[in-house]
C-alpha cells in the first residue's frame, strides 16, 4: 500500500489534491482512499489530507502516520509543523518552492533520505502563470507523477478534468504538464550530478 | 457503475435513485454535502418529481418530513449532532405516527464542548425513539443501505436512520458502485402508504391516546421492530441477489467462527479492526470482529449466537453513557445473559480521536492477557486529566474545564495527529 500525506494551508486546495490523487489512481484501476484531516476550516490554517493507494480493498481508516510520500504545498509549514513525522526511509518528498532543500534549511533531511527522491518545484509560480491564482495542487500532482512514476500524467489530467470545470481544468492540466517537465529536467540533472 | 467519489456524493446518488418526492433539510456538518448534492440534482432536473424544501431548522426539517410523508410522499432528510437533538421531539413523532421517513445521520459528537468530529453520541441519544437504526461500515454500504432503507421503512411503515461516520465516511473518496436506475426500480417498488392525508378521503392522524391504549400503541411499535429482525436480513439477501454484494443485514462476522476473542463494533472502525485482526491472526491469535449493522432493532439472538463460544468479548464503541460506561456494551451484555465470558468495554474515538491500529493492537493484547480494565478509555491523555483534577482539588474557582485542558494540550497546529 502506498500512503501519501499532503500538508498545506486552508485555501490551497490540499483536500482537493488528495481527492484528485485518488481519482487518478482509480483511473489506473487501483483502489484508492482520500480523506482530509478534519480541522476547523479556516483560510491559512495548517491542513493535512491523506491518500492511500493499493491493489486491494482499503479498509484502514486511521490517519497516515508513516507516509511513503510527503507533499508540502506551503514551505512556511516546514518549521512550524513536523511534516516529516513518520516518513518512510525510502520515502519521496515534494515541496512547493523554488529553493533547494539546503536553502530551505533542510540539510538534515537531505542526509536522512534518498536524495533522488527529494525535490522542490515552484508549483505556485507555475499555477499563477497557467491558472492565474497561486493554487499549487494540480501542478504538484504533475510533479509527483514525474518524481515517482507511481501515477501517470494522463491519469492526473483525467482527475483534474473530473474535479474542475472545462476552462479551469485545462489551465490546471497545463500547470501539471509544466511541473511534470520541470521535475523530469531536475531528475535528469541529478542523475548527471 | 464503479466510480471514485466522496461518500456524501455516493449517498446523494443512492437516495436520488430511490426517487424521493420530498427532501427537506437544514445544513449541519458533516451532513451538508449530502443534501447539497441532492439540491443540485433537483435544480438541474436530474431528479424529477421531487420537491426540495429549504427549512429554517432541523425541527422544521423533521416536521416538514412528517407532513410530507403523511400525504403519501417518499420523504428523505439528513442531519447530525446538535441538529438531531434539535429535531428530537419530531423524531419521536415520526416513529409514533408510523411514517416511513428515511434519514441519514452523519455521525458527529454532541457538545459541550462544541466538537464537529465523529463519534456515535448523536444516534445513540435517539436509540429509544422507535426508528430503525442501521450502521454503515463503508461508503459502498452507506449507499446500499439507503436503497434498502426505503424498502424496509415502507414495508413496515416505520422510519429508518442510516448512520454513517461523519467525515471518516462522508468526506472520504473511495470507489463506490452506483447501481443503474432500472435495477433500483426493480428492487424498490413505488411507495404504497398505509395511511394518507387526502382531502378527498379525510382522516385524522395523530390522535391523543390516554392510558386506555397508549401502552398498546407502544407495544405494537415494539412488535413491529421485532418483525424487522426478519425483514432486515430478507431485504439484505434480496439486495445481494440483485446487486451482487453483501450489504446490511443484522450482524456480520469476520473470522469469528473459531475466535476466542471477538471485538464488537459499529460503523467504519470495523475496517481498521479487520486489518488489526489480520495482523494478530498472523501471530496465531484466534480473534475476530462482529459488526453490528442493525442497532435498532437490536439483534439479541444473532449477537448471542455469534459471541457465545468466545472467551473474551471486547465491545469497542464510539459512544459513552456518562455515569455508566458503554451504550452498545450494555445491549451486548443483555444478549449474553447467563453466558460466562470475560467482557470488556472500550470507549474509543470520542469527538474524532483517531483510532489507530497500533492502539487497537495494544488494547486487544491486554484483553487477551486479562489485564484490560473492564471499562477502558482508549488513548485517554491521563496527563491532562490529572492536571485538571489537581487544579480542581487546589482551588474552588478552577474555571472552565475545556479552556483549561486546551491550554494544557498546547498548540495543536504543530502536531500531525
């Protein structure tokens, strides 16, 4: 079972991101469960959403305590919430930022986890360009597809089109595609480094 | 067709397939998405011959439901928590009048302190109101139970609550198989009421009944609920034949046949329990879980049959009777009258406290070892409990409890769970 935990703030589409991820996984024939951490619904408050993906029925309903994947939609949370809590040693980390892990003050994290699975992507900037609003969720899912290969970009596009109306969907699909390409380039550079 | 969707959406779709004629509701978390979805379907014309009535309160919602149902309309509403308490008087009237209303309860705690999260306190507060109460384990079962509920309610002329865990189910996306309209039509015949308010043939409904016949009316309601003990499994079997999956029924065991220890539970926690039990089984521990799908009527005989050969019975419940202990466990104990076994009540998940596999494993191991307290509050934070007790012992004006405890807990935003 693949367990994904998404951290962000109220208003950034954190819950929608987990839901879209589950739709993408379902589109690929897998079982998926997405649910939010049900805090008070306030813009700007820390929000967590979860997604589980498996090849059989998912019965477990506890919050994800030991994620295989962490997606951080808002880097200002990094030093406020222990987002890395329980992260699997082989886990993936995707952070919405133009800065590197080192520049984000995460040098310690870099040492503890596999460096080729730790990436940052300027998802808010990409979203601003394509969607006109700094809502990074779709771009981050595109980036996650490129980082892990665990879901396809086509499935992500399908999920975006399921959740959003036509025009907004296409703008988000474009954001996901750019983030996907960005991570592909990053990973290529890493492999040559 | 199999689709990935939110639990609330699945329930809205299932209810729409039942062709309700009147839907009235007042928004309250975590039920809101269900009636929002239905409202949208009515507005768009996807749900025809249905009137969606916005009301000013939950009390009005149930009152309108009573009026609509009495005119012979298939009627649906949904609520949770304080909303259910606010409509309580009308809830009793609906069952007392024998009106087959179907209502979703998106289970949520009751204040004070105010809390929007899941537990079963709301449904349990109405367990004696004369409604049938069914509990869903998953979103698939929640959707299926609504289709069964209309059939059950109308056959018996008795209202049915379908209880599903707020947020944990209502806000969870998972795959749900939504049947085709023709399949539901074949399963659920048009509503043929026993009593109708009709200007052409005037009758009165709701007479005052004095000591001469009140007990008899009550007894008839009880006798009818007891017949539901036969009707519920029959409808569940017919559903399984038509739709190809088991949903509903009275109780459902998982690995209980040879189990020395059986956990009894209601609702979505059964899923987490099944995973926990698989892990314990892998160590050779003979343990299973008994899910209760029908809490009212309470299936005394089925529960007794399932539990009587066990050595340990652990009732894990998201409800709590202050001054006594368990609510569900009280009924389970009645089912086990005269049976010698070790019984435990575990109160868990109140107000949305996460129920984790790790905590369940630890608790169940203690039950097997015989070291578990007869009444246990799983994952209770004794540190803050004891601090408050000390505060109250030290000074008279110790202040409001909830506020003091929040100060002791500290900022919660920094914690992952």
